[in-house]
C-alpha cells in the first residue's frame, strides 16, 4: 500500500477517534475573531481583523463515550482479551461512540463597513473533518462469540451507524448591529467535499432459529448501505497525484454544497446577554467519484436439502452452488455510483451571560468611557459568568452538552475563560482558555477536560484550540 | 508587551506539562487479543419417503454426492480450531436401513465416514455427535480437505411392506459447530 493511501486510511480511521465539535471555550469569547465562526451574530467591536494564514484557527478534539485507551492498554497484568470483552464488547452499548472533528482555517478575515459601520463583514476558507462511528455491539458480539448456542437471538444490523467527511468551506458572513440591544448575523457557506462516507440508515438482523427440516435455520434480513464519495480516486490513483487531487477538490473541484449559519446577541439589560446561533444548516450533493454498496434482502438457510423424489428430476444438480447462488440472489451485494445528498451535522449554541464588576476601557477610536450610558449596553466588564447550551445533530439523534462558564478580563490585554461541561462523555470536564492581545497581535489557546490530564490515556475527551490573528480597532 | 506575552505563554505551557502525565501503556497487548467465535449451521438434510424406497429394487436405494465447499473455503480452513458434527436420523419406515455419511476429498478419496444402522419403526431418534480437533477429536484435516459429502442409503429390509405410522420416511439431519480463530 502506498504512503498516500496509508495516510488517507489513517486519516479516515483517525477521524473515528476524534470527538464532536463542541467549542464551549471559544463560544461567545468576543475578544477572539474566531468566535464569530460560532455565532455570526456576535457583538464585534473590531475595525478589521486578519487571521495569520493556516494559523488563525486550529482545533482538534478527540474522545470516546465508552472505553478509554487506558482501560485497554494499561500495563496492569490483566489478560487483554478479558479486558476487551469486559470493557468493550459487553460494557459499551449501541449509543456509545467514537467521534470527532478537526478544523484548520486556511485564511480568515473581517472588516467593518465604511458606509455603514454597524455592519461587519467576514470571510474565509477552512478545512474541516468530522466523523462518528457508533458501537456496533451486536455485530461485535457475533464476531467474538459466533452464533453457536445463541438460538433465537437477533443480532441487530442497525447497530452499524457511521458517517464522516473531509470538506473545505468557503464562507462569507454579515454581522449587523441593529441597535444597542440586538446584533444579528448570518453566514453563507459553500462546501467543497473532498471525502465523504456514510452508513446511517441500516436495518435488519441475523438470527439462528430451529430449522423446519434440519437442525438450524440461519436467517439474514438485511437492508444495509454504505455510500462514499471521493475515496475511490484516491485509493486507485497514483500517490503522486494525491496532492493535486486534494488541492483541486478544495478549490470547488469536489462535491459541492450550500450551507448557512445564523445567530444573534441580545442584551436583556446592561449586564445580561443572551445569544443563539445555528451552524451548518446545509447539505452537499455528491455527484463525483461515488462508490456505494448495498446489501438488501432476506434469506433463510438450512443447509443443502436433498428431498426425494423432487431431486430425482435433475440428479446432477450442484446443490452447494445452487445454495450459494440462491443466497446471492435473495440478498444481493451490489455497488453503484448513484448521486446522493448528505446533510451537514447541524450545530446549535445558546447562552446567557451575566457581566459584573468594573467596565473595561474601550479600544474603540473614541473615549467611550465618557459616553457610557444605560442605552449603550455593549460594553465589556471585568467578569462574566453564565450558562451555554450546545447541541449537534447526529445519526442517533441530537447530542447535547451544558456548560457553565466564568470569564475574567485583565484590561484589554488578557482574558481568561474557564468552563465546566456536562455531556455524554464526561461529568468532570473543566476547560481553560486565554486570549492575549499584544498590540495588534492576538493569540488564543484553550484546552478542555483538564482534570483528565493527570492521565491522558484515561480521558474520554481532550481537545485544544489555538489561533493567531491581527486585530485593529482603528487609530486612537 | 512581547516579554509579558512570552512569560505568560511559557508559564501556561509549563503548567500544562506539570499537571499532565500518562500512566504506562502497553500497546503490544493487542498481539495477545484472541477472537475465537463458534459458528453453527446446518449442513445437509436428506429425506426419502417409504414409497420411494419401495420403488427401488435391490439393496442400494440411492447414493448421492454433494459438492460441499464450506469446509475447504480458505477463510474457514485456515482458521478452524475444533468442533463437531451432529447427526440425527429418524426412521418411520417399516425397513431396517443402513446409512453411510462420507467425507470425500477433491480426488474422490473417502476421508472419514459415519455409518448408521437404524431399525424399522417403531424406533427412537438416533443422534450422534462426532468431534474433530482438540485433544480427543478426529483429525481436523478431514474437515478442511472435504470437498464432497456422499450419502448412501441401503435398504436392509423388503420392498413391499408399509409402515403403520403416518407419512413414513427416513430423514437425516446434520449440523456443524466449529470454533475458528479470527485473531
């Protein structure tokens, strides 16, 4: 296998171990331009910003809701097969998952409108990978134990549920301050998919029952499908061509789609703020390099049946081959290149934030401390605390996370944010992030689930985000 | 300003390094993973009503060879560890019957056989389990070299009598149960 193919497979496999895309530390961190990507209706007070190409926004998250690396590979003297059986095969359930995502901004920028300074425009391009695989419990048990002594037990094929993609996103957003209380925003996106695979609508079962004639009857009732795009050309092609293929697909040469982000920020009063945003409300229409596989049908087998006098009609029949042919006819395994649509994993954020403590001198090109009034609400305070809600649409329904946060600002130079998040992965997820504004240079870094850092191998979830930007508030 | 930035960043990195650690992991354990499922399936079912037996003059009622590639499929043959084949015969005819179940390789050589002599009705169901592999079973080579199963039925009785039981017939059921090593 060539290095290119190996890298691709590693990537696809690796995506399975990455976590969903909750960026609770970055959300509503208004000092950081990349927060605008999480809420196009965020309050923005920059004149313009420019991300350092490829360094302005890098994030990756990984985790699992079931077993951890430490559970399996701890050097504890316990037999490895026993650990796999106890902690994976029998302990994990079909809602457990391995999932995740990464994002890397290629470029990102924004500027305030000159004719209408209430408008702020942002644009950019980023590469995003996202994948999820649910635990195929019944198939794993079937693989480990087999079907012997499992009479009448139905092995559920719907446990096979996975999807993933690698997509390049071009975006353009408008953020508008409607009045002192309300800021709204929307972002249009064009997706150029590099790779996509999904197998999410599977049904069926495999069961061994008492046979009508013979001892046992094995029944397969399957409606399974795996749809892929963008994979075959990479697997079949020359490794030297891979960079060119990827570059072409990133620049509108992939399977294209459209999407929309929308959000708002509303100041309930001078210290309390609510925000809502919905991200990636969109789809991709796959028409290129498609390879899909289907297994659809129902067959029950009791072995070869030789019943006289019927078989005497054609005594030279190859009963074994007939049986194989019959199964293949009843449950055909087929591939096709039909176009298909995949929907993006839509995300929803919401928050309520209470600001308190001293007000922070503004960076705007005015002596704003002198004109602060109760009507001019969009000012930052030293402290903020609140609650955030996150939900993402997944093949087995929405996943939700609830976050409590506290944010502390040290002048206009440093801002810190700490979060406590509850979700299906962890009840002890404490995160920490900081933003440093050194003149025009903006640097931020944040990491999640810090308590798990005492033994990273035992974490269900770890993530980091960082970025480097240049921000201008205009001349003082 | 730059100095502040450097100090804070360095401090945070050092703090992260101080609080983070990883206990010893032994990834070579994966080599010890053992996956050995036991699979079970019917093999062959043979049925002959008494009226057909009566139609065939002489001793041999029929002898049929079935191409059977399930056992010598590479995936199975290379992984099989041990197992058994179970037979069940039921004779509700009025004749004593001699049934021979043979495992035959590609060259037509008989590798192994099971013979059943079943008395006329009324008779109990005859069941037999034959083990292959392991410490006491017959050689697994028999199983993995089998490409044909031959079933022969001989009538040790007459061609005229009729059983008093409803729907008289001879039936042979068989199933295989084998443990294989996937990993």
